[in-house]
């Protein structure tokens, strides 16, 4: 049976979660509060439609609207919260936006992370910290090989490169400051996450939902591209199990300090195949392919999650078509008028039951 977050561990824990207003941050907030954690979020205001607003998270947790690049604000909030654990997910996370806005991307993903870590070092010297980077941190030659944690980092676009830079920043801070002080600091690299309540630009399922709502044809840039599709609950279960293990390890030095959380590479699905599974259930028009000349987006991307299996006994619970089905189920019910909070909590509860909680 796969390892899973233990409510007994999380009950009463003070959690600082950056990126609460984001897609994964909203799901994480609801899951953590369900387990009894005291969650404080640090985020920017959401841009456009968001699960944060649909599920009324502002009233369900301590939500602070602040920029992680604001060093004074970070120190003030961290001093007030005195977190036991920090889950850092705030980022500029969109590849094509990073190409349009490279300065914002680098400043948020690298400088912002650095300022957050300095604030933690000053005001929460006993907190265990997990920094979320990306499956795109690896130097990708499009060979299709599944990346392992020891592979070289790199990036051809500002987002990927900034996340690789974030890995280097974290490693240098750990060596210089955190490890000598006995404070645990690690990174986690998740796959392409899908699930209900994601309305971001330039993401496959949100783009598909918008096309269906507008009765328009979905345009695919790279229908043959492979991605490590992973349901948000699988991804977050890996993050939380890892953070829990880091905080409770009798010998933190024996724990990996970077970890892939992703689906089985054998369960891969192309972009086109994923859309073909979903569209008939939503009643959308057939998609069409429009190539992007000179695109630098990776066509093959796989993660090897073997280290998570060996060290945490973690494995994905929703593979391939099942992950897509859970996401489609959420959006279908939402379009029929169901309450987004109820939908999200129902899937969290079903997932925990499925994995043996």
C-alpha cells in the first residue's frame, strides 16, 4: 500500500504555504485543513477565475496577500506564524508567459525564493522546508529518457531555466546556511499536474474547458508531445509524505534532498490522446493542430519516481486515464452547478479512502 499523509502528524501543525491562491495551493490548503493543520498562505491575488475564490478559501484558512519578493513582508509574516513546516509553491509557473515576461519569471522563481529562505533563516530557524520546483528542471535533449534526481539541471526557456536556477539556489543555501544550523531544506520536482479547479492560461485541460464553454475548436501546439500527467492529489500526496518524512526522520542526512514525484513512465499519454479521452465526455468540438514555428517547448518529458518509491514507499494512485477521468468528473459536475468546495473535498476524501486512510 502506498504511503500517504498521516492526519495524526498534521493535526495542529503550523504550516506556511506559499502560493495558496494557485491551483495546487488551493487543493493543498483544503487537504491540510481537513487533516487539522493550521495553514497560513502567502500569495498574490489570483488572476481570473480560480479555485481559491470558487471554494471561498479566504474564509477557510489564514490567507495573506503578499509578494515573496518583499523581504520585509516575508519576515513579518513568518515571525507572526512561527511555522513548523514550510511548503513553498509560489512561482511564475507558465512556460509561454516566461518567454513574454522573463524578468518577472526569474525574479519570482529565484530572487523570491532566496528572500523567502532568508526570512525563514532569520525568523523560523527550526522549520522544515520543502521547495517545489518542476519536472522541467532537467537539461532535456528530447531523448525520451525518464529523468532521475542526479541528472544535470538546465532549461531552454526562462521558466525551466529559472526553476533549475532555483534548485541551485536551494542547494547553495542548504550547504552554506541551513545544513550547518541543522535545519532541513529540500526540493521536490512534480510532473504535469491536472485536476478540477485549474483555470490557468496555456494549460491543456483549462484550455480545453474554455474551448468547450465557448463552443470553439481547441488548438493544440504539440499533440504528439508526452507529459508526465499526474492528478493533483497524487502530486500533493507525494509532497506531503515527503515533507512529513523530512520532519520526522531520525537521521535527516540519510534522506534524499531532492525527489521526483511523478507517474509511472510506462503510463504516459500524449497531448492528443489525453484530449481524445476527455472531449467526448464534455461535448467539445474536434481539436485541430497548429504548429508553432521555432517553438522551444520540450516534446518528450518523463520523470523516474523510483527514488520516492524506495525511500518513502510512495507511488501514484491515479494513473493515466484514471487521472484524466477524475479531472473530467470535477469539471463536468462544476458545469452542472455543483459547489466547487464540495466537489474538491469529496475527491480528497475518496482519494484518502482509496489509498487506505
